[in-house]
């Protein structure tokens, strides 16, 4: 599951003659769950997409120590030795470069964090802590949904396999739509049409709606594992949703 203490913070860095909003490439790499090691990934992306040093990124010595698994490898020319400790290299990325890297990965986390970076840009002149905190909390909720979506699909696949059936996109879509409808009170298609939305509906929902969906997805994984069919799951999730809303109302009262 996502470790929300390791989210990618947006900071301000002075380079290319001006103060810019930037993110750490290492933190972005870690957060997106990239399979390749950091150095190979970032150098490959820079070369492949033609990012330019001091325009799109700057290199700096990370406070993180080089891990022991690369102990015997030759140090990069930018890596330094201070007091006997080997430091690793990191990159400050402009938000434009960070957005592009997130988009390239083409997964739920990448798309969600790209939208978060866009919101940070939109509030560049009013990046008050309260605004940034609100955007960050919504990102946490969106990624929580993404974290539960894959295990829910895996549980559905296992259940249908045990029944001698196959799982396809229609099965997964029906499950997502069922949960969306419980939360929104209408189908995804009707909600998008009414609000003039396109793409994944969950990219447009607020923090509370996303947390509501994440709660139901997590519960649904358990219901699938204990053998509930679609109609049984739906009935149980409606009950859980009502209880969730009652708890929420009690907290804000």
C-alpha cells in the first residue's frame, strides 16, 4: 500500500535565474513505483525525451547515502565523498518535467500525481499552506483508491477462476461502476454527462468522495474473498456506505 509519508513534496528551487517550483526526482521515482533503479531510469528518460539540464532540471547531492548493494560500483562523477560517506545524486525537476515523467508511466499513480502538480501550478501565486494541504490530501485519497483497485480486480479474477469463469474488462468495469454509483447516487456515465466531464470519473472527485470509494473498495476485497456474489456484495456495500456517511456526519457535527 502507499506510504503517504513519502509523497512527493513541491518545493521552490533557485535555478536558471529564477525561483521555480520543483520536485525531487528520487521521491517521484520512489512514489511511482518504477521497476528500474533510479539512476538508469532518470538518465534514460532525460536522453529519450531530450530534457535539458538547467532548463528542465538541476543535479544536486542527495542527503541519502548510497545503498550498500552498489557499494562496489564506480561513483558517478557528480557523486561526492564527505567524511567517508558516499552521497547519491538527485535531480530537482521543474513541474513541467515532473508532469511529463508522470504521464509517461501511464498508470493511476502517475496520472493522479500529474494532476496534483497541475493544481500546484494553478495556485502558484497563492500557494498558501491551506491550499497546498487540501490538494495534497486529495492526492492521498486518489492514490488510496488506486492502491485498492488492483487487489480488488485480482480478487475478482481469483473468484471467477474458482467458479470456472474468466474475468474481463466488463467484469471489472461493472464492479467499479457499482461502487461509484453507491457513492455518487447515479451511474458514472450519467454523472459525467451531468457535470460535463471526460476520462476517468475518479480523477474529478473530491477528497471525501475518494475516501468513501477507497473504504468501499477495501471492504469489497474482503467480501469477494469470502465468496459473496455481485448482488450480495452490492447489498452489503450499501449498508457499509450508510454507516460510513453516518460516522462522517457525526465527526463534522
